[in-house]
C-alpha cells in the first residue's frame, strides 16, 4: 500500500492515526499474501502500528520511511522531525528483522561536510537496506529557495555519490551475511532458454518493492510460472539484484 503519507491514515476520520486498524483488517482477507507499507512519515510511526507487524504474517516485514537526512541542522532547515534518528532506532529495537528503505537529499541549503559525515556514519550502522539518494534541486516556488548558503549542484552530486557508495557497502554486507539462507520470491518474468538450455527468471522477495529495490535473478532448468511463489537460496548480489539458486521443480 502506498500514499504520500500512509501512516496518517485515519487522522481525518478518527482524530488519531489508525493505520494499524486498517492493516489488521486487510491482513484477515484471504488471498492477500504480501501487504507492503511504503511512505511512512517518521513521527506517525507509533507502537500500535509496530505491533501489527508482529501480529500478522501477511504484513511484510518491510517499511519505506523517508527521512531525507539525519543531521538536526539539515532537518531543522527542512522543517522535519528532529528526533528522526531515535525513531529509526526505536523501530529497529522493536522489530530487529524489519527491512527499512529510506530516501535522502544531499545538498540542501546550509548542509555542510559535518552534516554529510554524520549522515554517512548513521547509515553505516546498518539501519537501512535500501536508500534512494537525490541531489537537492532548487525550485523558485519552494521556501527553501530563499534560504541562505545554497549549495552548488556539483557539490550536491558529489555528496550524493559519497552517500550512495557508503550505503551500497552496507547493502552488500547485509546480503553477504544471509548468503545461503532460504528466501521466498514471486516470479515476475520467465524468459526464453539460454544457450545452455536454462531459463532466465526475474522476481521479487517481500523486501523488494516494485521498480526501486532491484530483483531476484536466477537460472532455472525448468520454466517458472509468473505470479507464482517459489523458494530459493541467496547466492550473492549483482548491483542491487539478488542472485538466487533453486533446486529442481
């Protein structure tokens, strides 16, 4: 499920965040195997919502929670919650196995090298498996365009690359740590046979949202059906795609 701020569901109806109630009802619908939560606003993630993840297997142990930055200096300029780091730590303490994705903006007005180093240091702690990084783009209509200490686009891009490289090392290390583990995946595409008679398969695990988190890739001696679920073993990574091996079907 995806909206701009999914965790605000119910506030206009009940005067309180009620996404936990909605998820609990959805989880009881027969045939819904994976319910994946994207775009959770940090300050809207409460204990009731986190409890739902433990109570229902069909709710994927995955959350996309855009933090944009971790430095209080930058978060203040963005007018975002200053306790973002403690919120992420709380989520991981309550749900140690949850896979988190986030998005980061580099080059926001006023950002300095210390802010970037703080951000990279936080990411290197391994809270997130996936991080989308974007350089700040100045828009005349935005309030941020009037802020002092605008950052050159070239600097924003350089910082973006630094953050991306740091996070990829985290991602690769995390996948290396679970190499050999069994994983369930859904097949999205089964292509024609390769020259050695095998089939190229692409799919996704519960912790891979469509179009943004890469794919599961594998070679199979037999064709696999699109839309069906299979089990395989994690063999490694290529970019952000996870290589899987599978036995005879």
